[in-house]
C-alpha cells in the first residue's frame, strides 16, 4: 500500500512540476515517451507518459514503455525509492 501511494504521489508531484517548474519543463522539452515503475509480481504498476511538455501518470501497466523499472516486491520498491 505504501509503495502504491508513493508512486501515485510521485506522479502528482511530477505533473505539478510539469506545469509550474521551469527547470523540470526544460527537461521535458522535446520528449515523447512512456516509462513504468512496477513490482515483478505484477501487483503494483504505474506508468508515466511525457508528451507535449507535460507529464501524465496513470495506474496500471503500459502497453509499450520505452523503459521500465521493476522491483521484486512492493516493500523493496518502497525501501529503494
């Protein structure tokens, strides 16, 4: 539950930064990609899409992410992040 919340909050903060933080907006400039953070058992997954200089976060598995980072389980993912 903590890992799921952490990923959700990460998405909210990055979305807000994509609207208001000039340094973060510069990092997004010209990028068009999807990446995913998930557990290897498939119980927790969140993907992040960067397009039009904005970031959107959604729950679940992305169809074709450019890259993904998998953690052995939610507890390890939470501890690592």
